[in-house]
C-alpha cells in the first residue's frame, strides 16, 4: 500500500478551473481546521494549467506551470489531483502518476466510465490507489457511502437524479409551464448549462455517473454502453402537465435495479415518478441518489451535485482519506472495485418490465379508443388509466394512457401498430413510470 506521506504532503494539482480553484481555496482557507482535525498539512507544489496568462491573479502566489509531466515526476509530489477533465491526455497523465506509485484523486467521470477498470488495475499493480468521490454527485459523499457505510447491505436498487443541468431544465418546465428550448436558454444564461449542453441533456453524463455508481453498488463492471440512455430533449411541456394531472412529476433518472436474480437493469431516461416520492422534490441544480439496501431499507443522499465548492469538498475529503491511509487500505482490501469484479449481467432493455405513459394524438371518431386498446391488448399490455379532455367531434386530440407492467419489447411492437392506425397521428410519446417501493407507499 502507498507508504505514509511525510509532512507537509506534496500535491500536484492538474487543472485550476472551477473545481481546482475551489480546492486551492479550501486548502488555503481551512489549513488550520484541516491540521487540527486530521493532523495533516498540505503543500501545493505545482498547479498545472493550459494557459498561465489566464491566471494572472494567482501569479506569484501559486506555483503555476503548463508542464504536467514535470509536476507529476517531481519527487516532492506525493499525490496528484486531476481536475483538468478530458480523457486522452488526462488518461496518460494519470497512468504516469500511477506508474510512479503516486495516488490519484480525480473528479473525471468521463475518464472513469471509459477507462476506470484499466486505471484501477494499473493502480493496484503499482500498489497505489485512485479516489473518485467528486466524479458522481458533486459534494454528496455517495462513493464513500457505497464503499464503506453500506457495505453490510445487498443493494437492490439505486435511483438517482445525477445531472444538475437536466434537473434545472425540467424543474423550470414543471414549475412555470415553459417549453424545453426556453428552459434550456435560461439554464445557459444562469450558468447551469454549457454552450453545448449535449452531454448533459442527452443523458450521457448521467449514464457515465451511473456506470461508476452501479459498479460500486453491485460490485460488477458496468460500461457506459451497458446502459440504455434517453435524454430530455424530446420532453414536451404538455407531457409534464398531463403527468401532473395523473399525480406524477417528470425527472431524468439514472436507474440501476437488481432484477431476475443478479441481472441488472441499467437505464437513464425521463421518468414519471409519484408526486409523493422524495425524488420529486429534488429541484434545480440539486442531486439526489436513492439507495435501497436489504438491511437498511431506503436511504437518500441529497445535496449539491456540482459547482466549485461542493465538488472541491469531495476532492479534499478524498485527499485526506488517501493521506490518512484509509482509502488506500480499502482500495487494497475490498473486492468492490471494477478491476476486481466480473462484467455485469445486464438485462436487455426490451426485456425490462415497466409501466408506461403514452400520449397519442388521435382523431376523435367512434371506435378509436377501442382500436388503441386492442393494439395494446394484442401485445399483452393492459391499461391503468385513460385521460382525454373534451373536444369537438372529428378533431385531433391528445389521449393519455398509463399502462400496467409490460415488457418494453411488447410496448415497442404495440406502438408500431398504434402509429400505423389511420386514426392516430404518429409519433406516439412513450415515457416510463417508476412506482416507488412499497415501503414508501402512501398509507
Ligand atoms: N465544474 C463542476 O461543477 C464539476 C463537478 C463535478 C466534476 N467535475 C469534473 O471536474 C473536472 C474539472 O472540471 P472544471 O469544471 O473545474 O473544468 P474547468 O473549469 O474547465 O477547468 C479545467 C482546468 O484544467 C486545465 N486544463 C485543461 N486541459 C489541460 C491540459 N491539457 N493541460 C493543462 N491544463 C489543462 C485548464 O487550464 P486553463 O485554466 O489554462 O484553461 C483549467 O485550469 C472535470 O473532469 C469535470 O467533469 C466538475
């Protein structure tokens, strides 16, 4: 295991942007608190950036440079904090540090989702470790909980709101009745969405985080490609309104559930959840992760899922865990990390049994509802509720249907048949419904 550091602990900080500058702030402003609590002191030996000129306010205060390799190789550096982002260059730099036996703390979910297994394995070969609390849920200590606090539990499900941007947009659409584009524009103006928000609104960012969280929770290797992903781009304000009428709220959920013995259902998609589910109250840029452990039951981890100081909080906690030796010991001893576990047995999405919300645009003529019900019935799908507002005869009208549990593959087939009806204007909208576990049912 990584040998104990000599004091003060030498740090190479790769990246001093949003998160990196938060780490610098905590280490400077809380130096005394950290020393008192942990007995440790830290010395930032290098701060590596792309362009030193951009950091004029730190000139002469921070040891700025652009040479990441030299920073990593420096003998005075005991630990490397990777807060640059990106995968190719960053992956090589992390490998370099690990080969030197230096522990790495990273916030980089994209890199871990892509190469986590190889990097963990490399760390193990060189008797060091990787800490990655900040990669999921920003400041929420969910990695620590899954790898320590919940160890006694067989985890049965993990359901998270883990993408702040999507949650900001859906919250605005829900509360103000805005359309997607208007809500996205506001999120950009307020700094909650990037100029190119694709990674966030497509559900990919949530899927990368789910890959990391599910690997730890279920002790299997989960690749991003194992996860069925749908984003929020096509969520229409009208569906949010209908959902509310039926008692539901629409959220982008990252879901990992144990189904059929040890098979895992892994998915990210807009989901209707009951208005009395605790996740329905998670608003704006907040994140929350619901975990069901067989012994504990339900636990909710809630907090700021991104931002300078919350994310830096997670990075500094990791730094301390590594320096104290608790993180390296857990990394060495526990068989929960993806390089020590088998690939996940993933339930194909078409085989998933789920409830659905359908919105059809149908012509209000005699027999249309019967035709739709027949198409569903032919595929073994039964209706739970039907909602239609009054319109003039012969007009096109939205018809909303919720179903009982049905296989996703059967639903796809039924939708093809429904969209082929002359009385229906395709495409029919289909969102999944997630019922809360009984424990939290309304009595
Ligand atoms: N922002 C959040 O709220 C948040 C939350 C959770 C996780 N994360 C993760 O944390 C990481 C950092 O995010 P961030 O928001 O802090 O990014 P950021 O503000 O863009 O900062 C990136 C920093 O890395 C430096 N950098 C980038 N590429 C470099 C290279 N090739 N060589 C040297 N320096 C390089 C940049 O230098 P310059 O300053 O010269 O441009 C900048 O200082 C990412 O992996 C991100 O996914 C971020």
